[in-house]
């Protein structure tokens, strides 16, 4: 299950007349929708600037997680190509956050007697929708759940971001950044990812000063946004050490 939203869309659209908002949305939604369909996805719905898509339903697809990840990465490449035009034409920067999660869902035609549509519901769907805004906290573009990660980890470059608790849940779950297809990351990026995950392990083991040293090295060479997020958390742990019940989890304060 895939969710995406345009960053700061409400603020962007407040300064435009309705016809310009429509033009902007259509210019974005047309290529990304085509990409989803080309990768075998089912376009479930648009919610304003948001997109919900599904792989593996209504028809089985053994490569559902892989195709969803490829579609997300291809969309980000398209979005990068649209940025200059969006800034020139609409005076705003186009950034899109995405979340993907895999698992069992309830699928079928749902609604009222007079109007219904095919869709999917369940905890897998809810968690996918919660992963999209996690990008705001970590400074990433695409966040995937653990089930998706386990399926695609040998196909794509990923990064463990940490342990997450979303609002309304007590369970601590690992989340990951989807970075690129294997072989498409330069050496500096790969080194950064490895160093970050080393620092993250130290963070979870309460070795905060050693973790901070690695994060400082990363940031001295590369403006890595997840490292900035981890640096802030490290600083908090060093100043106010958590109690023994702490497991390195990051608790999101809200849904959005």
C-alpha cells in the first residue's frame, strides 16, 4: 500500500486562484499516476494532493513490493524533473513525501448501496498512511515498513532509520528509508548510509557520545538530513538520559 502527499500543499495553494491550483495538481498527478499504472499498481484514490495506490490487489502480484518501490523511486525522479518548471510556472518548490507498507488487507467494493468503490482497509493500510508523514521528521522522501523492507532489501539500497512508535499504537517498529535501486548510489552516499547505521546501533546501545562522533563526521562531509535528526535526539539523550525502559524508540507526537 502506497501513500504520497505534496509537502506544504495547503500553504502553496492558498496563494493561487482555483484554476491555477487545478493546473498545478494535474501537471503533477498525470505523470505520477501513469508511473503507478505502468508498474502494475491500482490507483485507489486521490485525496486532494494525496495519492493512494495498491499493488497485489485486485489481482495477485508476487512482485507487489518490488514494483511499488520501483514506482516510488521513478516518481521521485519525475518530481525532480518537474521542480524547475514548478518554480518557474507556479512559484513554488515541489517536494513529495511517500510511505509504503506491505501486509494482509481486506479488499473489495465498499461504500453505500448507492455509491461504492473498490478499496483496501486494515492495519496495513493505516500504518502505510502513518509512514508518509514520518519523512517530515527524518528529512527523507520515501519511508517503508519492516515487512516491505524484508521483501526488497536485496533489490534496493535502504537505510534503517530507527525504531518508531506512531500515535495510537504502543508497538515499537523499525522503519527504513528507500534510497535507490542497487548500484545507483555513489560512493559518498553509500559510505554515509553505512556510517549512519553504525551510529544508530550505538545510539540504541546507549553509547551516545560515540554515536555523536560518527554523526559529526557525516555532517562535516555531507548534509544528511536523517543524521541531523539523529544528532538532535543524541543531544537530548546526552543532556537528559532516558530511564532503563527506553529502547531507542522515537515517538511521533501526531498523525500528520
